[in-house]
């Protein structure tokens, strides 16, 4: 069973379109990233999947449940991390985690063990006795993640946590999510506008553009679809001859190649012509470069499961950009919606 299935998922606000005919499939047991600019529909997608709002058109299922009909059952198996789903500021971090555990029917002893595990893994244990409104931005964001994981959800719906995070904090999150994927079979849907962050954490990706799916796949299939190549990078000893067709960029000699398998032959040819190589490596295009290329081309490429490529004009539903309705910026939820997220 897939963790998430969405078909023609559309959300029309009063004056703008938040999501436009999105089709998405996320298998269970996968850490999946949705990448897109601010206002492309990422947070709208999370609110629809968590049952905080209803679609204007289309449908979706989450862990086999309909979010708009079975939200109560859905919340027992999902955790939600939204920027608006904050901890209670007057309560300490530990008290917050115990409180939310109690809302999910977890015993005090189990809650203590779970909270200790999560705080240590996320490197926020030292802040356990600090009121939530006194926590630093980085610690508060990791604490919100801990809150959502207290009841061992089967699916984590996670909005962007990258802002305010240093490298160590990001690594702590990545390590924990990978462990929970392996040990508890948890599925993760991460929505972010930071491709570097997504690439560090996720295994496969969807690129959202103007409320619709622009592409889906792993890093390699997305690279092939957009036409980016690998780069052979060589550094030579002083006065060494340089092979033909190499360009000097960023302190090294570089050349585009179609695959990593070309590298050994490239090195052999260079050495045969007298080159003295002190470093050789292959650079793979990053998710940021791939994402930027999708935006620059204005094309929408949908990756089929068999790896075939379908290219249609840019914009949702294969329409040109001028035919696309205005995409909603991720508007703030009502107090009632925020309360529902906090109690998830």
C-alpha cells in the first residue's frame, strides 16, 4: 500500500489557486521530498493531506484514510510538522512532549523513554527544562519534530525546517529520520524550498511548479530527464600537459561526461599523453542544479516508473505559463486549524 496517493488534487482559494491538479504517489517506508519555490503549493499540500482543509477538486488517501472524512483515524498514524504547529511557550520542552504524548494515549513511563530518546537523537536534551518560548530557533524547530514523533507515527508530514539550522542540526535530523525509517518503517514527506537540505535527507523527490507536479524521481532519473551531465574534474602537477577539451573552472580542469564509467578511460588517455594527475573525481549535478534547470527550461517532465520521459509545455495541465492561474502563497491557518495541528 502506498502511504500517499493524490489524484487531480486541487485547492482553489478565494482569489488564487493553491494547488492545481496534482498527481502524486509516495510508497510506504520512503523519505520523499517535495521541492518548490515559496507559494508553489507545498504547505497547501500538507494541509490537504493532514485533513486541515478540503480539496476543491480531486482526491487523496493517506495511509489508506481519506483526510477529509477520516481525519481522526488519520491523526493516530501521522505526525505533522508545520511552522504554525508550535509548542506551548510557558511549558518546558519536556513538559510539552509529555503533554502531547498524553493526548495520544501514551503512558507516562513510555512518554519519558520516548522523549529522552528523541531529545538525545536531536541533540536538544540540554534544553529539556527550558520554557519553549526561550529556546533558540534551531532547538525549537527540532523540538517541534520531536513532538510530532512522540506517538511513533507511520507517516511524518514535515514542512520546511531548514531555516535557522546549522550543519550539525541538519545531520541530527537526517540521522534520526533514517533510523526511524529503518527501525520503525516510518514514511516521510518533506516539503522544502531548499534543494540542498532535501538532497541530504531524502531518497526521491518531486518538483512542484505553480501548484502542479513538474517532475518526480530519484536524483539520477531527474538528471537524465533534464539533460545535465556529469563533470570529470582533474588537477595536475605544475607544468603538466592538459588533455584537450578540458576547461579551467574553480581551480581545476573540468570536462562534461555522460557517465561515471567514462572516467577510467579518460584518466588512462591523459596519462598516456604525459599528464601528471594529482587528483581526479567525478562531480554529479546537485538537486539544486537540476531544480534550477527545470525552472529555467519552463518545461514539465513527468518521470514514469519505467524511466520513460514525457515532456509537455510548462505549467499545470500542460498549459502555457500565461494560462496558469495565480498560485497561492502559503497563507496562515485559522486558530482552529493551528489547534488541530498542535494536538496531532
